[in-house]
C-alpha cells in the first residue's frame, strides 16, 4: 500500500520547478556536494553550497533526514528543496529528491540588482515599516472578502517566485484560510486565494426537507414550501450512555432550600441550574464514545443542538420506535412532605436516521389536528428544530459570536411536552428550548424558525449576558427588554438568511411596530418599543452599509451583551447606553462611533431621550381607581373584579395625550379601542363590540377624551380556571396616516357571574 502511494507521488511531480530529480538508493553519496555536482552537470549552471540554506537535519526512526532550500540574498526561492534521506549507521543514500529553480539561478544577477534597487537589505526586509505597509495591503484585501473578512491570525514568509521577491501571507479567518502574495518589489498584491477549512471529520452533514422560514403564516394560515437543505454538524460519535444515563445523579440531592445561583459558584453545598448542568456534563464526559452513523442509526445530536423528546412524551401511545433515555436533561421539581426538591430528568432520543434517503423521505405535512404521535413518528419536527438552531448558531458565529464555550456548546431541544396546560407554546429555559403540542388553529412552533430564533435569542442572552443578569423592575427576567432583545436577535438571523427579501407574514412580526417608549402598560407591549428601536437601528445600518451593516451591527450587539454581563438591574436606558459604549470602543470590524448617530436617531424616533430633562410624549389613562399603570388596578396581573349593576359592568376612562419634546404623538390623534383582535382577546362580551373597534379623535393636546366601557357580567367564553373570564380593552393611539399604533395600554376586567350571584 505504502509503495503504491509513493510511486503515485512520483508520477504526479510536475516540471514547475524547473529542474527535478530523484536519486535512488546507493547511486550517489548522501551528501549535498554530490547533489550539487549532479545538478551542475545536468543543467550546465554553477550552483554552489552558498545557493542553499540548510533547513532541517533530523534523526527519524529509519533514517537521517536533511533538507536544503535554494535561496538568494538570504531569501528562499519558492517551492525549491533538496531532501536527502540517508542510512543512520552506514550513511548510505536511501533517497534524494531535488526541486531546483534554474530560472532563479540564471537570473541571479538581475535578482540581486532588483533587490538592491528596492533598497532591500537583510535588515530592511525584516523591518517594522515594511511589515506595516504589508499588513495594510493585507487588511484591505481581506476586508473585501464577502463572507470571511475577519483576521484571526497571520503568518508570512518571504520567497523568490519567478524572479519576484514576494511575501506570502497566510491569514487565518473564521471559516477558512486566505493566502495572499504581495510583491515586495512592486508593493502590491499579485496573487490571492481562499480555502474554506475542511469540515471536521467528527461531524456528518445530511440533506433534509426543511422550511427556510416557517411552515405556516400565523396571521393568514398560508402554507409555505419546504426546501432541501443540509443538516450540518451532526456528531459522528456520542456518549454511550446505556439505559439509565443519569443513574449516578440519583444519589445527589438538589433541595429547594439549597438553591442559590450566586453561592453555588463558590460553595458546592449550594446548587443552581448551572452547577447542576456542569455536574451532568462532567458525568457525560466519563461515558465511552460510540459511533453515531447511518449504519447503526443516526440521532440528531450535533455541535449546536441535541434533539430530544420531552421525558413525558413516553406517555403518548402509538409511537412506532423505541424510546431510549438521552443524556440531556430538564429540571423537574418534586414535593415530599412540603419540601421541594429538583431532579434532573433524562429526555428521550428521537427517531433514528438510517440513510440520507430515509431523511429525504421525511416529508413535512401540516396535519389538520397537529397530531403529536403522527409528528413524532414522521421525525419531521426533529429535523426542523435541528436545522433552525444550527442556522442561528452558524449565522451568529459568522457575525462575531465566537466566545469560547458559550458559542460552541449545544442547546438541548425538547419536543412534545404533552402537558395540556402548556399547549401552543415554545419557551427557553436553562440551556433548553422547549416545544409543546399544538391546537388545530395554531401554528406548529417547532416548524417556525423565527419562533425558534426568538427563544434561542433568550438562550444567547443567557449565555453572553450571564446567569446573574437582572432586569430593572422585572422579576424572573421576563421583562419587556428581554422580549424586545430576543425579537431583535431573531430579526438579525432573519436578515442574515433573507438579505432583506420579503416573505409572507414578515410585516406582521412584532418587531415591525411604531410603539414608543413610556407609552405602554405591560411588558409585551413595552418589548415592542425596545425591540422595535433596535430593529430600526438595524434597518438603518443595512441601509447605510449594506450586508456589511448587518454583520457590523450584530457584532456591536454581541459586544454590548458582553458588556452588560451579570448587570444586577439592567434598564432599557442602561442597555442602549452600553450599545453606545460598545460602539465607541470599535472592534476588529467596526470603527469607533460608527453607529452613534444611527442609535441616537432611532431612539429619538421612539420617544426616548438620554437626558434626565427629556420630556417624552405621554398617554395617561385615569379612571375611578386612579391612574392605569403596569401594576395598578386594571393592569394584566391586577384586573378589576366587579359585579356591576343589573349585570352590566361599567368603567369610565379618561385619556390625556401629550406630544412631548420629540413631538411623538401628533394631533389630531386617532384613538381606537380594540375589543376583539388583540392577543387572547374575546372572553368578555363588551357592549358595542359588534362595531369593533370604537374610534375616537383627540383634536389637540390638553383635550381629555372620555372612553366609557361597559361589559356584560356574563362571559362570552370562560378562560380562567376559576370559571371567570379575563379580558381587556386595548386602547391604541394612531398618528394621522400611520397603520401601526404609537401608544397602547390595556385595561383588564375579570368577571364571574356565579360569584356575583352568591
Ligand atoms: Zn420571549
């Protein structure tokens, strides 16, 4: 076998070097002198030992190896070498191979002239100023590359190439290697090439049917086509975990009273989701590896995501493959005698892939009833989630998410949580992205990339902004800012994937809104303003800098996330200040201050000012219990419970609008009171809702608008576990001619006729 390879390589030797020769065993002494003599005889040139530099002299197991390179003025001639293998004890020649440039030797006088004319000396060629001018040429050249323009490392060597003194520079970028040749005599780029790194052999790539965006447009129900795409980075090997992978965890206790995210960092008698996860990751490393290949059935376990079925999915009947416990876990809580304790619970591995053809036969079909068992058996959702997560991680990686570990470890996806109370949901929690089951009229969120990207947006925030991040005024991290940012990260990925191309439903994304700051009273709506402002910035960045603008602004966003890591109480203002700070620092891809005016202008257009004296536009709603705020009576978590008179509940709202310093609300302003079309609306029967929405006009600032609201005590539908209905009137302010509201507040009632009659 070895011999065949060796012979083949001889055949492929080209004549590009000018003179080539192979000297076989015993035919000449194993000395450089003997080789030079041979070359001189055969070329009629007069080489001497001074034309060569000795590069290596190495004892190998079976021979001594010497290598020389042809050189002029101390600069090697490209692709030349004399390599001599000799017997370690007898010094007899085993093999010599010669690659010599005749041309360079013939022109040696000319080369010497060129060299001195350019005022090169051995010292000058190593000088800083030459290095600087070369590095400038290189930076400019790399910056022009469309997909891989970040310099991660650089090395160079000077060589003679066909009579030209060149510096060959090898630049390592994120995804590949640039090789750029600069003529030192002409001070310009003479050759360049780019090679993408080979995919690590520890991954498999397979083609599959996936939705580039989603299966179904939420607002219209329109179905979009799937396409064949590559599932990348499927692990070639997996931990061989057996039947109960987390058995070793059974002896460890995670009681509620010892839960402490901060103390668990320094004292291992405490625990947190993070410390629990680390313990399990340590455990997994101890398992032997097994191959994850098509022959034995491949699982969708990859570099960026592992696909699991929810542990409770085992209670579905009719699953047509064996459910095996996976090494990935979710945290479950258990109560014993009033004490709560957490336990990691293994997910279940999904459907095995036996061939690429098998995968390509997984055809996405939208079932009318979203039957979970049929979906599980088809394996389609597994594929789609795998694809969605991988796309996000790869895209963000390209745009600067390259933090060690944080950018490379997988998220764990859990599909088909059968809990009915979780229906129609997707959520992120502790490094996992979770899917449930879906109602016939809802979209299957496992086939909806923007939803996947939003949830993973929370995941990326969790990783970069840290486990100890707190949002101002929000408990549990569920703040408007968090939602707005997750929308924004999804938006970045949508832009990365579509380059601004329109697709059905895109206009309805929550991030496309005109909602201003300080003009809402619950976090979903607050988040619109925060995310919307960032969406505007991104649009502006792309308008100015094109696709580069997307990359640069994503780079800025990621840096601002790092710079807010573990902030104890991050406010929207604090976040935007950190964006400006990250901008002022600049980066390898951004110049300092590149986005300052874009950020400031976008915020100004959202009724926001950094200065303490800034007077924003305002929307104030008063009623008999005072002002309506995010926590007052009438707010989401504090709805007004009343019985009214004669089965009619009545409240009179008074609305006061102010334009503010930025002239954000413009007069005359249109006020719409929406009863039906808002999220989760419809449980209460409002008087006059047939003519939905009710429309008013506020002619000028200072006019107080009366909004009488009346509802039937009897529910239209019951939507609360206690037999009541909770619903809201959605007050929305529109500027003239605008299609989207600039301000919106919700006024909640909770009605329970049965309770009132008692
Ligand atoms: Zn969210």
